[in-house]
C-alpha cells in the first residue's frame, strides 16, 4: 500500500512539473488510428491480445494545408524559422508513400494577401520557395503599403475560401489551417469589406485611426482598466472569459460594421458617413473610456471577429492548428502581464482557440527555432498520422476488482513463441536479446540493431505503472497508413479464478462498450516522441463457472451435451458480427434451454433414485421371506 502511495505521489509531482512549464499544448491528442482487441478467455483462462496501429488498410490521403502568417513574424527571425519549419513539413509530406499534400500561403497585416494558392508539395524542392514568393516585387509593394495593422479576420476568410474551392480531391477532415498569431488583432472587416478601426477626432479637428491605441495610456485610462470585469473576470480563466465576450457577437459586429477604413483620414468621406448614420466618431478620451458609449476596444472587436471566422472554418469540418505566443504590448519577455487592456483580450482569444482546434501556446513573446521545430513536429504528426522514431508504447496488464469487489489479475505470457510483431502486414523476425528483452526486425543500420524492441517489466515501471507491463520501443518509423501490430497472450491468475457458479465479467472485444471489470489491460498508451499521446481502449473479458450438480449419492450426471452447448455459446459471444438484438434473443433462448435441461436432469435423477430405492426394498423383502 505504501509503495502505491509513493508511486501516486511521484506521478502527481511529475504532473505539476509538466503543467508549470512555459510551453504548453492544449487539447491536442495524437490522431493516429489505433485499436486493441482480445479474444475471450478460453477453457484455460487464456486470451490472445492484438494491439494495432493503422489497423485498416489505408488509402492514399490527400491533404490541403493553408499557412496563415502575421507579417510582423515574416520580417523577423521568428518568421524565418517558421518558413524553414513549413518547408521541413513539406519535405516530410514528400517522403510519405500514402500522402499527397498541397500547401497554400496567406499573410496578413491590415489586410490579407494570398501569396501562394494550393500547390502540389512534390513541386516544392527548395527551402527558399515560399520566401521567394513573399519577396517578389508585387508582394513587396503590398508589404510596403500594408506593413502596419493586424486583421486576422480577413486572413481566415481567405484561408477558408482557398479550402472551399479546393479541387485536389481532399476530404474536409483532411483540410487544415495552420495559423501563427500573438492575438493582437485590432483591425477587422467593416460592412464594406474594408479593414477598419475606430475613428477619433482631435481637438484640432483632424481625424485619426485609433487602432490599438484605445488600449494604451493615451486612451485606456485606469477607469477603463478597472471596469474590464464587465467582460473579463479576475480568475484567470481566459478561455471562459472570451466565451462570454463572444456571446455579445451581434453588438460587436454592429460596431465592426460601422468602423472606418484603416489609416484613411479623408475628412469628406468620414463626414458623409457620419451624416448618413453609418459611422460614429469619438472626440474625447472620456467617451472612449466610458463603457456605455464605447463598450469594446479594437482588440476586443478584432479578436471576436477573427474568432467568428475560426468557428466558420471548424463548421466546414476543416482542422485548425493555432501557434500562439504573447502580445508584446501586453506582456514582458518573461510572460508577465504588464498591461491588462492589451494583455487580457489577446491571451483570452488565444486560449479560446483550443475550443475550435488545437492550440500550441508559448507563454512568452517569441518562439525559439527549437520550439517551433517541436511544434511543427506535433502538427505534422497529427496531419500525417505517423509514429516517429523514439516513440514507444507502454501496455500494463489488466488487474482490478470484480463487481463484488474481489480482485482479479491477468499475467503476461512471457514466452517469445507467444509474442509477434507485424510491420506492413509482414511478420518480423524475432530474437531474445537478454532475459525479458526481445528484438524484432533485425536491422544493422539502426543503432539498437532492431526496428522494434519489446521490454517486459515483471514488477512494472516505477512511477509509471503499478503492475507488470511491457514497453515497445519504436526505432523505425511507422509511416502514414502503414499497418503495425503487436500480438501477445495473457493468462488469468489461478489465485483469482472464481469457484462459485456464475458468469464473471462482460466480454467486449475491442473496448468500444467501456465495460468495467476484467479488463485485458489496466492501461495501454502510445507515447509519440514529439510529446503527443493516445490511449488504447481496453477490451473486457468474461468466463463462466458452471460446476456440475451431483445427486444424493455424489454421482455427476452425464452432461457432455450441455458442456458442448456452453462452449458453443461462449464462442458465439465472441462473434460480434451478429446483430445485438438477435444475439440477446439467442442468449435468452439458450438460457431457457439450460434451465429446462437442468430440470430434466433433476427429474431423471429422481426417477433413477426411486427405481433404485424400489429395487433395493424389493430385494430386502425377498431376503426376509427366506
């Protein structure tokens, strides 16, 4: 018991350490298809287990990806690193047999620009390909005119249009948007499709576009700062806070639609829109800090309008991967918030994006080259659905309690003849490297000498498992759609086999029914080298104890037919291709047959007993006559 408490404490400490790290991945699970199946316990209480990756034959996957990048990133070292990782991802696509990928590129600042439409990755053979596209003369001119601003809404609309019009043959679930942003989106589309923001009239009568200045010291006074609780609480639950803001979408859109074209201060145009009631101009700081007159900052409007497009993309079945980092105006380099008006709306938006996709979040104002490499590795792994080198599987044998609270325990059959690994439907050669360590797929080009190594731990792995387990080390990549499986056997420990008549456990071949009790494994998890993981479902097992009924003389009736019937019933339970309703009906009929059979046996036994008693009495009477 003390050992279990110690292991639990170690696990808890590890969780705390992981959570406290600066780099977080939210709501991301490995998307690789996996299954685990087990045969029901046979008459020797043995089960055969098959653990599979890519269990079904995979067709060629066609993938469309749109990269959405902030111009402010493109012009610094982080943007250069990001483009390098995008190219590395493309190279990975090209190396996979069953992947045909296409990529597009959109950049945004105060508007958005399609740099590259969907392009077959096989034609992209240089890391400078996208960089050269960005810095073409046409695009350089656009960058010069649109260097300031941040309209993520328009970029997401453009990304969706690209995917909507795709003719590559990709399925909706294989269309992706990878967006990198700090959440500092303070411009947005107005009703005329222009990138817009708030207009302010100075004391001299000149007009200016406020942009994110309504969150600065010039406009966002302490008064406004203290009233932010109208939209955001102080609990730190930023995701929930942004969800509350999104509930006011109608009011936010009304404000966005009445915005004026960013950086355009044409007085005649502005005055005409004001007279027509299509534009509101603010002329004092008091107005901008008054929540009744000016309820939303441009950052709140911009992020909410971008969020609307995120939701639209998700509703089409497309996948969104957000690479998020902190907004430099709201946070310092250590991740500490220095300005609530800049900080809260932006971080709240970033945390909210995990509700519509995957968020890879860096709790600092920049992302290093190494961190970007890790991020793209995780995104790439989920898109490609492959298992990279240095990944591993830990499978802990089943143990626990029956429904009545008594224990059960399944033992791993540690016999190499009973263990096999298959790669791409071919059985791999195997050898015992040392006691409890087995190599599969000998390969001199691999440092370990084997493509896969299975290590058996009779007492479990400290801090990870409570019970015996095995670990499979992946030293050779399991590519997209390549079938891989591990086959082994387990045996129900004699000590825990029930003696009383009855049925114990409920059989579920693949764990899809989520039964409790008599689980083939306590846990089985695929750990990818890039930090993602996925848990296998646990099959559940069952067995029947049906000791024969003896008569008063201790003689067992001949019930061979009945035992055959039970064996047949048990095998039929394993065949899950039978319609469940029909299966239930059949079992009910068989149960009635069993009951009837028992009654017949009892009647026969009584008749035999009566005859025996009668003959015995008759012999006694004859003897007494002599």
